[in-house]
C-alpha cells in the first residue's frame, strides 16, 4: 500500500502544479492581451481626439483671422471706393506667419459684385469668380460667415469667408485660407509624426500641388512628412488609410484619423506615427509580476499540502496496511463464495475450458447431472469428447469465441449413455490468474427443436389446406369462366356443321366461326396458364409489379365477373418477395370480401384498393362496404380455424395463413379494422385489411 501511495500523490502533485501553471499562464496571457489592447485603444482614441481638436482649433483660428481683418477700415475703404489703394495683403500674410504658427496664410478680397479685388498669393485681380466659385453667389446674395475644409487646385485647406460691412452697407467678402502644415508641425513638437493624405478622388482637382508630393494617387498635404514613413505607407496604402483601431509595427504605433467632407465622404487621412517605446506599459508589467507572484505562492501552497498529506499517510501506513490485508482477505473469501453460488449452485449447465489444450477445467453440478459422468472422470475429458465435431472444427469454434466473432452455437452433444442431445451454447472468454479460458453456458434444446419441427409441419399442413381451399374456389371460378367460351365454341361449331349439311357454308362464315373458336380456346388456355402459374412453388425472392399481382389475384378470384365495382389506386410500385404467396394472400382477402358482398341486396357493392410506398414500406389497404366485422370477433380473425362464416362456407385457415405469409416470408404485418370511407363523396362502412411490407429485397 505504501508503494502505491507515493506514485499516486506524486502524479497528483505534478498534475496539480501543471494545471496551476496552465491556468495562471492562460489567465495571465488573456488578461495581458486585454489590458494591452485597451491601452492601445486608449492611445489611438486619444491621438484621434488630439487631431480632431487640432482641426477644430485650426478652423476656429482661421475664422478669427478673417473676422479680425473684416473690421479693417483700410480694406473697407478699398472695397467701397474701388480705387487703387496701396494695400499689401502679402505683407499681412507674412506678419501672421511671423507672429503665429500659421506659416502659409492667404488673404483674398472680393467685392459685392463677385470681382476678386486682391489675392495675397497671386498678382491676378479684377476677375469675376462667381462662375468658378459656386459658394460665392449665395454668400453675395445672403451675406454670412462660412467656414469649411475643402480641396482646391493647390492643396487641402481651411477656408473662412466673412462678409465686410460699412455700418449697414455690404461691401464684399474677405477670405482667409490656411493649410494643414501647422497641425503637422504642432504634432512634430509632441514627438508625433503625421503623414496627411488627400483622398485619391481629388487627384485631378489638385492641378498645382503645393507640396508636389504623391503616394500613388494620394496627395501628401504636409511638407514635413518623413520619407521613411511615406515608404512604409506605400507598401500597402489601402491598409493604412483604413486603420479603424490601430496597427503595431516594429518601431511604431500607427492609427488613422479620417477627415470627412460636407457630404460625409472621405476627404483626407491623418496617419499618426508614435514611437512604440513612448507608450508606457508599466501598469501592465506590474500586473504581470503580481499574477506571477501569486502563481508561485500557489505552487508552494500546493506542495505544502501534498507534503503534509504524504507524511501524514506514512504515519498511518502500518495500521492501514493491516486493515487492508484483512479487508482483501475477506473480499477474496466472499468472491470465492459468490463463485460457488453462481457457478456451482446454478441450475444452468456450465463448463470452463482451456482453449489451447481443449481440457475441461471446471464443471458445475448441473453439468454432471446432464451428461451423466462422475466429476473426477468428467474433469479428465476434453471438449472433443462431448461433441460430434472433429478437432479442427472445434478449434475454429474456440477461435471465433476468443476473437468475439461468434458467441452462440448450436451443436450435438453425446451423453455418457451415448444419447445425442441438441444443445445451444453461449460462450465468452474470461481471465483467471492472468490466463484466458472459455466460459460456456449450455442449454438443452432437443425438446424445443422437436416442438419447432412439429409446429412447422402444422404450418405446412395449414398452408396446404389453404391452397386446397383456394384451389376449390378457383376451380369453381374457372368452371364459371369457361361456360361462356365453351358455349361460344359449341355454337360456332354447330352453326358451321348445319350450314355445311345444307350446302350453305361460305368462306366468310367458316372463317368467322373458326376465329371465334380460336379466340375462345386461347381464353381457356390463358385461364389454365394463370391457374398453373399460381400453383408453382417460388424458391427465391424476386421483384414484381404490385398492380400485376393484384390483377392476377382479381382474375383468379373472378371478381371481374361479379357485380362488384373495383377501385384500384396503384402507381408503378415494385414489391420484393414470393409472388405466388402474395397472390395467395390477396385471394383469401378477395374471397372473403366477395362472400360478404354476396349477401348485400339492393345496394352498390364496392371494393377499394389503395397501394402506397412510403419510408421504405409498401402499404396495401383493401376496403369493402360489406358492413364490417363484429368488434368482439375482429381481433380473432387471424387465428387458426376461426371463421365468421357458416361452417359449410369457411375453414378459418385463410386469414391465418395470410398472416403467417406476411409475417414469416415478407417480414411485414397484416391488420384489420372497421372504418368509414368515402368514394365519390358518398359514405361507406366496412372492414379495412391493411398489409404493410418492407420494399427492400433483403428484408
């Protein structure tokens, strides 16, 4: 016991430590991934918010410059009097550049008629811009402040337009245009690198690019965009402009802010590069250290617990070992007693064999009594001494048992008095002291086999009686069917003879009479063929058409010659089995329906047959309107010698044999019940005989 405890505890300890390591590592990895992702998402959102704030500030500053300059009296006088006023807007731009972060500020004056009076970036003036600047006519008609970010022929710019008034007189517009470079410069001071791109759909619009720099079809709007970063973007520009969260490179943390136009379509992209080392992950590293420390403490805790258990069990070893020995000894004794009760005390015949030597190792009292040998002599016998099989056949049987290929066998065994008995053997392999033996339970089936043979003889007799009954009915049907053709033959022959005697027999009458005789004879021949085919013995299953079988049974039962209306609903369905036996079943059912309907007076006589195939089964439903069967008797109609007819009319074996044929030879079932049914919207009541058989040939 002591030797088994240590490996178990060692295994549990190792497994516990391994499991603890896996849990801690899995938890730590997932948690660090989540924390790192959250940190990066916070950084990305923060950078985008800074860009958004910078854009708003740039737009507001541009607007403030425009509002301030709109109050300049010199500009008002210039717009009002339209005189050549010495005004140097270029110098104004230079002063703004000198005293602010805005290095490229353009000033534009437009009078109230839409004439560009002055541009700080170009000597061009006194041209009408209402046709090329779509927003200008509206602002001249309804003067108001306008501030937008748009893409022009030079660059993506911030444009603020402010109306100029002299008291209440509208004089014109002042427009301030600034670029995105100052935003990039501000971020550069924060140790953040920007690459500002204009969407590719504006490429044709930018005819005089300010920076003269493009990546594929995307205009680079900031002058300080680093070459290294532009080369990185160029590897997959679509991926970079479509960064929704963030992207990690070897040295950079990258995120993208997308600038929308007034139609909410992508206009520009602020791709932000931040040195990955500048993102502080100290709190995450501290958390990782803390979890690892907890894991180490947990490992020491587990080791301490198992060490305590181990040393505690060592102290109890001697006492536990003694108790365990006593317990196992008692279990062995109990097992021996149970073996004697189950094996020796059983009334079933039991043997234990050695499959290698075929020696009989053990027997119970029931075996001694059945075979008639004394125990000592019995244990000296071999398996071959009990059976008629030779050594090789017996060896093959033992092999199949050991390989679990077959466990039930029917053999003939010889008793001590040389009497031969049929036995059924249930055998399997068992392990005793690490050796394989065969454990066999033997059942004497001699009497049951004899009873089975007697039952088969009775069933054959029933079947023969049923055949003979059917033959009698069919002979009667054939006699009825032959009356008309025999009468035709007699009439034709007599007529030809009389005309011949009177010399009036011409060729036409002669050949017409001969044709009538030949047709009638062929009809008689077909009737004999149907009769003969029915009584042929079918030895193998075959496939045949369901409708043809029904038609054969209808012809043999003479249903067509009765005043009975037949309704058959049957598509092309193939049946597998013994054709003549199924005809026999239908004959029995049709004859019963015919007898019942013969007693109906002044009423339509009807037999309805429905054939359906569904879920690998074929169902025949045969209904008549004969009024049904007494509910107390309907459950007994498939019993032998039970009949609802007068003793002179029925033997009570027809439906019994039908049930045996459907069950034993077709693997199906037959049932009967009283039903209400409709035909042409009229209600009828009668019995429904339903036959259900598998459509599979191997069933």
